[in-house]
C-alpha cells in the first residue's frame, strides 16, 4: 500500500508543546454538556441506563502550560459509559483517571452527572402504581487524594397554606350561622347534606405545587447511591408528594393529607431538616424548599443546612 503524501507523518500537539500566551494558573478547565448514556445502580432497583449530561474538569496549576488534554477526559467518560456502572466507587476511579491522564499538569479533578431517575410509586389508596421522575445530580471532586461526594435530588410536593385554611374555616362557620340562624335544633342528617353542597363548603384554602431541593454529602463506602432512601425520607416527612396514578379514592386521600398537613414554607423546611438530621447515610446536607405560590406572583423560600463546622453554607 502506498502512503498518501498529503497526510502528515507527525501531527503537532499544540497543547503539549506550546506555552500559554499569558502566564497564569486556572482553577478548572474541561467540558460541560457532554451527552452520555450511563448505567446507574441505586438502592431502588437493578442497574438501568439513563441519559446523562456531564461536566468534567481538572485544574491547571502550572502557570505556563498551554492547556489540558480534553480528549482524555472524554475517553475516560466513554469507557465508563460502555463498560462500567456508575457508583460511588466507579466515580472515585473516574476522577483518579482524570488526574493520572494529566499527571504532569493537574492534581485535582471534578465531575458532575445530571440525569432524570424514574421510580415506581404506589397510589395512595387504589393499589395502582405509576412512574415519578426525580432529577438527580451526582458530583465528585478529588483533591490530592481527598474525595468529596455529593448527591442532589428534587422532590415535588403539595403545600396548603395554614392561614388560608383558617380563613376558609371562618367563612364556612359564617355560612353555617347564616343558614341555620334562629333554629334551636338541627338534625345531623340536615347538616351532613348541607356540608355536601357548595353553599356548605363556601371556601377552600389555597395550595400550590412545591419543590424540595436537597444536597447531601455521602460516604464513599456506600456501595450504591441511596436515591430511594432519600426520596422516601423526604416524602415521608412532607406527607404530600405529588402523585402519578390517581383514581377518585386516591384524590380524596390526597385532599385529606393536604388538610392534615398544612404548612408554611418554614414548616416544610423544618420537617426536612429533622428528617435529614436523623438519616444515617447523610453526613451533611443543604436544603431549599420553594412554595410556588398560587396567591402571590412570587415564591416563598426557606433554606437550611445541618450546621456543622466546615460544612454546607446557606448560600
């Protein structure tokens, strides 16, 4: 086979051979919005493939170095995508590969995976099940051998305003007094039928879809990602997660749960703070609850952290 004279026998490597135009160290250099299918193993089910978006970085502490080898970061991610399962252990190995492939340039590595994770959730009363989606963020940072792992998730729920509920009850009381004014005795069946009319329940409290955003620090010894354990802890604390499969009996139970779990944004944040404080797999946490107000044009927000020295800060 004759060689093609138009092809160079030696291709230049500018990143390795050239010097920086301006001298200076860089905290992170890499890529974002990398699209990859990844097999994920959590505590919820058998490993499954998800569509992830990834950020991958290493630092550049050498002031005169031109740049990093971005293709090496991508190829390490591609190898994980094809032949490994994403876990805390494989994440640690991936970060080590980032640094090893830049052993002459970098001593820190960072990676972030973002993906939607679907779980089967039971209906409240009917026995049906449906899919609920939980946005997940998995972040790892390796700094001179020290590993930092973070799992983030979002859980949607319903929040009913205690003030609005009290005002609605007052209007119902006033309607009752107006309807039965002057009657010394009213039989229970008459009252029961009246309460089943729009005149009886003249007002209802306002509620809104709300969002809990959680970030937790994890121990690298965990074998799987505790996604279901954290989702269960959050939903059990709030009691009113949004539903998937809903029949009339489920909707009625949802209405009851909302009525029995009235909460301001402060109440929701304190419920979650207590639940995460008690969770054995959580070393540290940051949480933000967002009540997407139906009364106001703005949102109500509360933020809380575990409050340990050197841990998460509120902002």
